[in-house]
C-alpha cells in the first residue's frame, strides 16, 4: 500500500474509533443524569440499574 493511502486509512480509522469512543462517553453521561433523577424520586437502585445499564456501584457513587 502506498504511504499516502496508509496515512489516509489510518486517519479514517482513528476518526471512527474516536467517534465511537465519544458516543460511548455521551451515553454514559446521559445514563448517569437519568440515574440521578431517578434517585431523587426514590426509585430503587435495582430498577435504576436495570433501566440505565449502570452497575449498582456506579449508582451508589452518584448518591454522594
């Protein structure tokens, strides 16, 4: 593969990986925001975990 093509391929691959990573961070942030709101409404940690996909430990940390 020519050097220019390798560089372009690497840049495109890096961009895709970065986008996916950013999306995951955004999803996690949103899940934590939802969990905080549910905690304020006295919803059980078990239900919050099922609903958001967060672990019970992650939810416990949000209570602090």
